[in-house]
C-alpha cells in the first residue's frame, strides 16, 4: 500500500519549488502606493522573457515547452490567477452534473437488462473517469497552462510543426458548441411553463440563453464565476436531497411497498451483447464528462499544480458518489419495469413515486415551498399554517413536486455555462499560437473589451452554436450532433494516452509533480481503443440512435472534421509557402491588455542559382 501512496494526487511536490507558481499572476505590489494596494501589471515581452521559467519541465528540459510561449508569457493578460480550489471544484461539478444522472439511467437499464449490470456500469464509468483524470493530472502538473489537450498534443507531437494544434483547433472550433444543451433547455422550459414548444419559440429561447451566457462571461467575468459556483452548489444540494430521500425509501418509512425488490437477484435478465454494453457505456461516460474542465483554464488558477491535484479528484469524487447513490435511490422507488418503460426521465418517475398522495407532509411542504416563486408562478398552491396543524391540498402539492423536478432538471441543463467558460479560454489559446484566423489573431486572442475576459473567444464559441440552433431540424440533427462531438474526442484521448507513454520513454527525467500509475493508463488506453472501434459494430436494432441516418455516419463525420484540420494545416504551412516562395517566421507580440501572442511573418525565400 505504501508504494501506491506516492501516486495519490495530494502528495507534496518533490522539491517544493512549485508552491510559488501562482506568483506569475500579472500583479505586483507598488511600494510607492500609500495604501500598498495591489495593482494590475501588463509586462512587456522582454520583461516576461527575462523571468526564470516556473514550469516544472522547463527547468530540466526546455525542449518540452509546448507551443511557442513560455508559461509566464502564456499566463500574461486578463485577470491573472484568480480561481481557487473551491471555484475549480465547482467548475468540474457544474460541468459534470447535467442531464445524464436525471435522464440516462432508464436507457442504460434498457440496454443492459438488469439493475446489477446497470450499477456496475456506473461504477466502471467512475473508475474509467478517474483513470482519465489521473492521466490529465500528470499532463496538467507538468504543463500548468490553459488549453488542456491542445497543450499536451503540442508537447508530444512536435513534428510536423503545428499539425497537432491545427487538428485540435478544427475539432474545438467546429464541434465545440453548446447548441444541443441550449435547445433542450429551451424545449423543456416551454413545457414546464405549459407553453407550446414550437420550433421558433424553442430556437428563440435557446438563442437568448447562449447569448446571455456569452455576455455574462465576457462583460462580467467575476459575476460569471459566482453564478457558476452558485449553480454547482445548488445541483449538489438537489442530488443530496434526492439521495437522502432514497435512504428514507430504503428504510421503509414511505408508502413504497418493497424498496428492496430490485436488489434481489439484481443481475437477472442481464444482456449478453457486447454492443449493448458499449452503447450503455457511452451514455455513462457522457454523464461523467467534464472532469478535465480545470485543465482548460489553468492560466486563471492560483497555484495551478496544487489546485489541480485537489480540485480534480474532489470534483469528480463528489459527482461519482452522488451519481451512484442517486441510481440506488431510483431503483428503490420504482420497479425495473417501471423505469425501463417510463416515458419521462427517471428523476420524474422518482419524484412521482415518492411525492405522491401518501408522501410525508413535511417533505411535501418543503418541496412546494422550494418551488414557490420560481416555476410555479402560474400554479395555484394553497396551504394553511396554524399553531397546531398543517393542512394542504395533496393534489396541488403533488403537482408542485412534479413542477419542482422540472425546475431542477432545467437547472441541470445549465452545465453549458462552465462549458462556455472553458471553451473561450481554449479558443483564446489557439489564437495565441498564431494559427491564421479571419480578422487576425490579435482580435481573437485579446481580452476585449474589459481587458479581463476573452470575449472574442466566447464569440468564436457562440458562432457555431448559433448556426446549429437555427439551421438544422432538431428531430434528427441534435442526437446526431451529440454523437459527432463525442467521437473525435475519443480519437484525441487515444493520442493523449499514447503520448504519455512516449514522454515516459523519451523524457524519463522530466519533473512530474504527479505521476499516474501505469496500469491505470493502460486500462484507459484499452477503453479508448474499444470506444473507437465499437461504434462501427452493427447495433442490435440495426439502425442506431439516429435513424434514418446510418449508425456509423457520425464517426465518419467526426473523422472528416479532423481531416479538414489536416488540409488547413497543409495549405497554411506547405502549399501556400511553396507556391508564393516564402517561409513562416514566428515572432512574439504583446497586446495592449498584456496578452502575449505568437504571430508569423512571411519572409521571402531567396532562390539560389
């Protein structure tokens, strides 16, 4: 056991030299100020370059530096390092807790056929997610800068130059949108308000939501962080409430006749088809998606190495425990047949079974009061409170419970708020690397207009979201889009893990503040390989999830998007320079807001006679 403790993410650094990494926050103390107040400081390129690098690997091997910028240059500009352990943990929790735990357990149970197999898949998804988290922790602590997979691909796959960056950029920009979450949020809000969910009504709300999130993060970045933290805490509270209610059901103190029926002979009826388990596992991993969210914004994190090692396992651990216990609560409240045949989300079924006419009085009043003033503005809720008794309309309270769940479910859809926050930082990092973009890299890499948040990066995230919301019909398009977004990520994960083993072999002495246990990395690599192959296996129904489209089409589209990146890179780095006779020469430039970017100049190539 002692030999495994050194792999635990909370261990101390080897040399303790990383504790001051947060000092590169872009702020200095002005001794001439009578109040000794902290002032914003925007360093020049020469000043930043003269500072000794703080990145762990740079002190040992400068060749490991990803991209063209040093750690200090990459973190310059904006609000600096202002996010602590709590905000980073909530960023992960808010991104993970979405509709997955509220809606997918029924379809997962329908795929695998038994309660025991369903729970085992949730445990397996938890283990697989932690394996991935530990791999990303090793990368993130070696290269504590924003960008996530972009940085790690650049550190490993340096040749051909910029190819990995451009391929990642194609996937991040073309497929990194939040349209599907916004459209489902809008549809269910209309249903909860007893309004017809027409095509343009739904699109109008979705457009308003994504635009509001863009303005929130771009103009009031601190308020955006507070909103994310508040929503994450609220989601945790809702899941804790659901879990505690499940314990009450299991204890036999509710009207549920036999809460343990699903746990007797739990594996009866389990499927024997590997395709069924693969399909279910995709849904489980979708529910856990978001554990790497902090890796994308490390330039904004105080003491990023320490914070990442704490926030990553803590955030994922909170979600994993609540997910597993929530599934136990579902299976305690309803039979297996009721869950599989439910036409609504599992959480709706749970609330309906527990908060029915026989529900405990105090619990019903609590839910009704929680719903009051939010989504129940048009619902009549009557109750009379006296010194000796508490009376209420049972039917109204039951209906209030269902409306309260609708509110909870819609709140869970707000996981696109932390998603947009991270996506904007990724887009900014891509612009800072000098990849040619319309209107120039200076515009997209800047923190315009507040000098604190990357509004241009948010706009890059907004544009494809608007197109997807407006253009395609939602019936087939949105499930297909969800699948298309997931497959290229599995390709990236595969190359990230193989790159980890390459770094272990080629750079064994590089400083690694956290080192993943290699069997966990092999397990994650095997799972990634399986998830790349499984979608091409013919499903049991023969048509997949998006008929009439072929079940394998989303895989081909995802691969095609990455191939577009290869073509773009070939035109930028090879074809155009050869045709026009120039070569690309990188240079660094500091913007007015303190952000430092890489730009490429064209230098004419002199032909030798």
